[in-house]
C-alpha cells in the first residue's frame, strides 16, 4: 500500500505547527518493543512492520526520512520517504551523526522516547534538544479523515461483537472463554488484534475496573462486564457493555440505569468548545446525586487512536477544550466492592454541534437467561 | 495471589549485584501504555494491572515500595510491598521528592524509562543518576524457577496449538482466519493473550519475515509460515512452524530440510559456556554451504521472558556467553523473495550440558492435502 504523501505532509506540518520553538528537525526514535513511538506510524502511515531501533527524521518543509534495518527495508519503503537500511549498530550512529550534526535545535517526543535513545541522540549532536511531546499529543488528538476511517472500522467491529456475543453468554462459561470468543469474533471480522487485553469480569470481579479475565464461571445473578476493542490498521476502538445473567434485581437495575443516565448526561454536553472536565463532571454529578455517590472512581474517558490511551482525556485533572475530530471514550461506571460493577462505554467523534457515535451497539439493560 | 517475598527479594538482589556502582536505590518508573517498564512486573511479581504512571523504588536491603493510582491500589498490594496510592499528579511529585531527595546515587533503567519520566526524576533530586539497564538485562536474562514455570506453560500452549492447527488448515482459508483460529485455540488453553501479533503468511508472503497476516487465501503449493506465542501470566512463548499445502516439490523439501538441519546444528552446540554468536554461526554456515547461501537474513534467536525480545540474543553482533537458565528462541529461516520462505523456531532453556526443549511440537515436513 503506497501512502498518500499529502496526508503525511499534513500530519508532519501539524506537528511543526504545534511547536512554539523554531526547529531544524524532529527525530522520532524507536527502541525495542514495546517501546516504540506510535508517532512513527502517524507520520509514515505504515501498517506492517515492527520498526524496533528504527527512526524517522522530520524536516520543516514537511518531508521525512526513515532509518530502519535491512530486514524491514521493503516495509519501510511503502511510506514513500527516502529509506536508509542498515545492518549494524555503528551504521545507526553514523546516520544519527550525519543527520543531526549540523542542527541547532532538534525536537524529540519525550513521552515515547526512551532515556537510552535520548542519550544516543545527545551523543550524536551538540544541538539543543527540545521536548515536543505536548505538540505531538495536540497534533495527534485531532484525527484526519484517514484516521477516522480506520477508527470507524475498528468501532464497527467492536460494536458488532458486543451485540453478537449475547447469544454466546450463558451460565457456566468461564470468563477467559468469553474473552477468547470475543477476540476470535473480532478477528473474523477483520481485526488484526485486540486493542488491549480483554476484560471479561463477572460477579464481584466486575467491581474491579482493571480486572481482566479469570477462571470464574458466569453464574445467575452476576453482572458481566465486557470491555474490549478491535485493532484495525494500527487504530484501536474501546467499548464496554454490561449484562445481567438471569433476571436483574431492583438494585442491579438502579445501578445500570444510573450509569446509562450518567453517560447520557455527559454525551449531551459534548461538542466543540466544551471543557473535558465539565463533561466528566456531568456524569460524576449525576452518579453522586444518587445512592451510589462516590462509586464512580475513574476519569470519564480518554482519547483513542494509535494508542488506547492516546494522550488526552475527559477528566477533572486535565485542562482540555474539545475540538471537532477529537475522538474520546465516554465510560462512566459504578463499582461496589465485593458486590459488582457496571460500566457502559462508547467511542465518539466530537463535532461542531455535538458528537458522532462510533460504537452503536445496543445498550438497554440485557438480561441473559 | 500473594507473592513469595523470597523470590522477589532474590530478583531485587540479582539486579543490585549486577550493578558496579554503589547505589542508594533504584527507581523503575512507568509511563503511559505501551511505555511500561516490564522490570516493574519482574520485581513485584504482579500479574493483573496496567500500572500506568506507577513506580517502584528498590533498596539495597532488597526491599521495595510501590507508587500507584488509587484505581490499582488493591492490585498493587498483592506484591506484598508497601503501597502508596495517589489520586493526583502532584502527589506523585511529592512521593518522588520524599523518596529521592536525600539519595546520592540512584539507578534507572534507561531502555524502559521514557525521557519524560527521567526528567521528572531529575526534577525531584540532585542525586547522580546511574543507568543500570545492562544490569537489568543481565539479571532478567537468567530465569528463576517461577519464571521457568510460566514459560513452560506458555510454551506448552503454543506447542499444542502448533500440532493441533494442522487439522484446521486447508486451501481457501484466509491468512487472517488462520491467525484468529490460532489465537482462539491458545486462549481456550489458558493463554491470557497473544505473545505478539500472529504471523500467518502463505506463498510469496512467507518470504517476508515480518509480514503478519492478510486477506490472501491459502493455495496448493504454498508454504504456510505460522509464527505465534502464548502470553501466560505475563510471560511469552514464541514458536514457528512451516507447512506445505499439497505435495511438496523437490525444492520445497530442500529448503525445509536445510532449515531443519541448520536448527539441529545450532541446537547441538548450545550449552552453558557457549558463545551466542557461535551458535548463530553454526546455523548460518550450514545454510551458506547450500544452494540457499545468503538467504538466512536475520539473527538466529532472542531471549524471551516478560518481553518477546527480552534484551539478549543469539546473533553475530552480540557478545553473549550462555549460562544455565537463559531462555532463547532458535529460529533459522530461508527467504526467497517472490517465491516463499521457511522458518522453524523453538524455545529452549540453556542447561549445564545442553538445553531443555520447551516447544516440543512435531517439526518433520507436513504436507496438507
């Protein structure tokens, strides 16, 4: 797949535009997995390839140049940028020296660059090193059409499975079997992987937001929280649905509907210009006005994209003003220790007047008999 | 699951022992996913939890102390170390200040620490910062019994699926469907995830070592390379088997048997005291003595553990002397552009006299009709 140069140039331009300082160049420099700068994929558009130890130089005229190993040379060429392919470590040093030596000011992405890689950059140049990580987050936070296309597909796959999996759930199935089934169904629909480790928690386990999946069998009376997403062409969706095994009790219904209402309250205020912290507050205030006060224990949402936590969020501690084409999760929850929990999560694109819902799976309370 | 303090103390001690300088402490400090220091899991033994923005301080008396968010406090406590749980960013700064302020020399793991996190550490202390990443790799490279137990299980799952998947392969199946099926079968056997993105390449695609899986249907005459591994309690296996769809041609048989012989030649010289580069050479020399000279284009193997590339390798460019309880992949391959490729990969533990084979799936040439 040959990339559209214009899209890549626009992305590179967007990063330079977000940096206050005048730079001679930017270097994005990967280490060993998992310490790969996802911005490498953002500016190259590449899908296939691991690119450990690879780097990309970006220049103020919005061009780029890739360093990679001989092994991934063919993959790297698909970016349509000049590629230097090396076999040995000292060739990497020469490349760094040659490219960085005469620069006065170089940008690095400190939140995705290892300290080790930083030291290698310092060795190659006396240039001033400028941390441009805020600019990278700012640039990546507003998605372009190609990114939205991939996110929509990743969300479609997850939504489809969220509805479809209901037919598979029954008492006696183990949490990890449910996780395996979800992953399988997403991949059959074209996902290249799970966006993150799948959460399939039931009964008391559902009260732990970060529990993944264990040996427990689903039982009558359980809440079942399924939190998963599809990886599609490097972009990640993230959806959560909660079901009840058997007939829901009055308390279960009250918890569920409170979370659903909290999500609605938050969605209602999302639009370009809204403050992220206010969106969070709408959901939190609704929950805190009920008997479940204090049981919503995390931020309302996070941006998604190349990463499942793409650098921004809807949270009381973050100062974010929403803009069109930002993509966030909206995921209020209520967690009652030793009893259980409910979380409902959707992915949305911010628009001028509101939002576009990316995950449209049904979310009325579903009782599984 | 409460962890055995002795195992953790031994791991912490092993790291301090591998550092030349006298240190007042070591800080391992995670950023946002995927930029998590896997050594955090090594010294805490924790399985569940993401631990973004979390840190662990290690002291020369082999004790430790965890900083995490309120959300993951319960998960963190399972490590059996003191836990400080925080809600806000400035509480993290206070914790860093309190713990680092009076230290003279602090170790950091530069290959898994972001430059951003490093800057936060620098802000909190005037101490000398010592890069201990070589010591961390050295310590982690020799596995203890608990690690071997998890690796054996991860390898068992992958081996089982490598044999079992033969019954599923047939012409007309798409590469990505095969990848989905492998993942599903591993999870049904207890894997918590894929160790890495599954490679299911067929026909000419199999000539690209880092191709993953696409839309191509398996056809008669194809080589099918399946490269996958199980994630089990945070440890990762890595196996490759190559099959032929239909009757193998003479050339296919020669390629396959050359790779198999190359692997045997390498395995034969593995034992404590052997040089990793010599093990690589045995395989490379065997291939280069045939008509497939120059077609083995990557290193012979890499250490596995918490990461699928755990920091060390069997390669001409690395100076490694094997020791008992190191765990490596052994994976020669022959790649013929536009035609196809064969790779055969197993995981082994180095022993005093040789090696223990962890992946025992059959590897005679299998023709699928």
